């Protein structure tokens, strides 16, 4: 009994430490006048990628000094070395060339504000509104079962992602719709869905994400 309790506490502590070690890297992509630029960003040689919002904000986690941020904007392809920076304000010229890169304390102070729901970890699959309409699915559970063999969905709408390392390998996936936690996949109207993303790495969501995360965007939420 004591040995089992000790093992469980050790596992929980390990997860907590792993989450605590998450280090945000906040960025701001803008023009010389300070107006935000919406672009695609990724870390060279890895599967980390994100997009900056209309305000230019973007975020990554656990970047290393040797990492390079790749920026794709219109026809331009730019690279910015992370080096010793803990954040990056990246300013582009009118002809989409690199003007300056600075480490801003205000960005560092924002913590994980820019990271949450911006960095896109490794995906296990994506379902889109076009796929739903094309194949005539009438409920989201059936659509996910058909398109993602790694998912196990019970009658109550609880989702488990096969192959995700979690305590006992039975932790249910966290379901997030437009940034809000949802208790069951059955609570989502399939006709409202714009996209569904299966994230095996739920680190950004803390202990709640140890079983992976199902990220749902509705058509109204995608327009925000």
C-alpha cells in the first residue's frame, strides 16, 4: 500500500516538475510603425510552429540558444537566431526585410500569455469542416472515429488517445473548444465545427493535458 502510494506521488511530482520547467518565449512581429504583422513562424529543424495574431503576438516554449525562428510572410522567408534572448521584438521594413531584433523585458514579463493556444505542438490528426461536409458525418464522435484511429471514444463522449504516455496510460484527453474546457465530445454540435486538432503533447495545459488534448475551433470562434 505504502509502496503504491509512494509510486503514485513520485509520478505526480515528476509531471509537476516537467510542467514547471516549461519556459515561455514571447515574440512580437511588427512593422517600423509598430503595427502587428500576421505571419507563419516555425523553429528550424523541428515540428514547432505557430502563427502571429493580427497584433503580431506569437509564442513558443522551451527554445534553446541554438534555435532559429523561421518567418514566412507574403513572399519573404526570414530567419532570426534565438541566441541568448528570452523574447524577441522583430521589426520588418516596408519591403519585408529584417530591420531589427530586440529582447524586450515587457515580453518576458508577460509569462505564458502569448504562448497559450498559439504554439501548435505535434499533431496526431486534424479534422476540418470541409471533410465533415464532404463525407456527411452527423455527429463529431463518429467523424473522429473514422478519421483518427488513435482515438477511443466511449458513449459518454470521453476521449482517450492511444499511445499517449500518461499515468496508467488511461488518462482521458482534455477537450478544449474555442479556449474553453468541455466535459464531453458529445456537447459539440458538429455543424458548428471549423476544425479539430489532436495534440498528443498537452504540456501547455499542465496536468490536465497529460492524456493529450482535443482542440476544437468552431466557425464563430475561428473568426475572432
